[in-house]
């Protein structure tokens, strides 16, 4: 067997993709299994269990059918409740692009933190620097580092990318189509990969789960 799956992966590439999905991201992850409130509607085509999928610790592979929460034509806003105030200095998220299936990376991802879950302070913004014409299916991290702060919750806001005009000219393309953004929190928030909130060991007063 030389090729597997509709993406045309080799057996070794497919094995690596499956292993990536099965790897639980729990070490140092303050957001692991913490409740998530998704404030915008996610796509029925990519529900994957709703907001809880963002903090279940599983990574999303480069297969959009597996473990990705999707937002189609609408921006994504999700709040992760850490349940208690913790020191945080990094938030990690993962996103999928595969333009053949009308799935693109978000235009940008914004991160904010809060000590009470009501008033949020921005801590960073990550723009997408990958051309929407990039071939193949791949996962990209949108992570932000910042001076350690005390936080009980943090919010992820993603700006969805409209379907590019050049795609409509492709076989099967249709004017007015809606692009999908698939996310996975690798640390605190994510879409195909666990969203994770972290605090570096060297940070003063850092508290990490055992």
C-alpha cells in the first residue's frame, strides 16, 4: 500500500497523523477538561461535541472529519473557565487549513484574560501569515506569550475568513459560498488540538497541575 486516505498520505504519514490525534495534551495544561462557553454558533457540519472538545486534551489531526470544532461563515468567541484564579503566561490554540474543502485558517485570533469571568483584558493577537492558496491539509498554531498574570478565565475570539473569489472559479466552486474555520485548543482554547493555558515553571508564584 503506497497511499491512504483521500489526502493521498503515505502509510507513515497516516500513522503520524493518528498518533498526533491520540496524544493527550495534559501536562501543564491549566485548561484541561475545564468548562467552555461558546458564545457564537458553531457549524452543524463540524460539531465534535461542542465547546467541551476544545479542552479535552486531544489534538486534531490534518483530517477535518476528526476532532475539529468548526465555525462556518461566523466568527468564533469562546470563554474557558479555569474554575479558580491561576497564574497564566501562555495560551495555545490550533487551527486547520485545507482549502480543497473550503476550510481556511482564521484571519486572526485574539486572546483576553479575566479574574472574574466578566471583565476581560487583551493579552495578545496573532494574525494569519499563511496564504489562503497554500496547498494541502495542515495544522497551524496560534499561540500567545505574555507576562504572567492572574486569571480565572480567558476568551478566544477568531475572525473568520470569507471564501476567496479565486476558489469560486475552481471546479465545484460557487459564488457566495462560506468558508469554514476549524479550531482546536492546544492549551486553553483550540479546535482540532486541545486549547491549553500554561504558566512557565520559572514564573514566580506559578502553579501547575500535578
